[in-house]
C-alpha cells in the first residue's frame, strides 16, 4: 500500500485566516481525495483532486472555500480559506493507486480554529 | 443520493467473544464495500473490503459478508482482543468510477477484559 504523509499534523488558527494542508504520497497514484471529519463524526468527501485540472467538489463544498491543487501524481494541497470555528475538523487525504482500487488514508491534519 | 446506515453506534463485548457490525446502503449501483478501523488520533486504516461479485471474504479473525439483494453488508470479528477496541466505519463506493467513498456514521467497539 502507498505511504501517505500530511503536513501539518495539527494546527491552531485564528478565525479569518487560511491554512494550506499538504498531502504527499511515496508513489504515483491515479486518484487523490480530500475528506473532512468533524469532531466525533464520520468522514465526508470534500472533493476529488484532479491532476492538471480543477478539482471536482461534492455538494456543499465550493472552490472559494476549499481550493485544491494537484500538480503531479504524488502531491496535492487543500486550503481552508477564511476560517471560522465551524471549520475545526480533521482533514484527511486519501489515494487510490488505480482508479476503483483500494483507497488508503493519510494520518490526517487536526485543525482547531479559535 | 447515496446513503449508508451503520448499526450499532456503540458495541461492547467481552474479550474472546465475537462482534458484528451491520450496514445498509441505498445505491444499487454500488459495488465496492470497504471497512476501516480508526484508532484515536490516527487516520482510518483499511481492514477488509469486498466487491459485489463476492458474497463473503475472510482474513484471519475478520470477515465481511455482502447481500446485494437486501443491500446490506456486515463485519464480523471473532475472538476479539483488547487491541480491537476502536471506531469502525463501513463505506460504499462505485468501485470503478472517479467518485470517493460514502461512509457510515461509525461504531465504537469496546472490548471488555
């Protein structure tokens, strides 16, 4: 399975600021996704990060709030913009080495917004 | 839209006993059903998955069963051990498209010594 790292592992931010989360994979992967896990809750898909094109967002998530980049097959970033306390969550990157294959998750980034 | 219901939300069993967690789904087009284990402070870890052309799959103490007609699938853990204590999530996916996974709400499994 792919080894996935995320930076930062955690952060505490002030409302109104933005944070960019990085996801790095140790091998080329076909699919990369970003999920949100609110405190004590399940995982919700934010978007599919597409290499070389705009991300595909799920209902309830918009590019202005969660801009995503994927410049190559091993790296993606998620930015949480103009943060409010409601954005306090764990943000998780996941990958599929082949489309429709097994999905593996990174360790997550724990974000607290004050 | 896609929906996955997971039961129970909390399950407490004695060490050595079996644990069963059940999920139902609504999207008949789904054909991929993974189970993840999440320990405190960590990301979800895949423990077993099944595709729609298979009715059951086993990996040592863990098994998953799938009933496509009834649209439900279950996780079975036998001979439970303290290290099995965690939150378990079921999920569904298209298994061939570009979409991500839809998750159940999770089951907190507690193994009593």
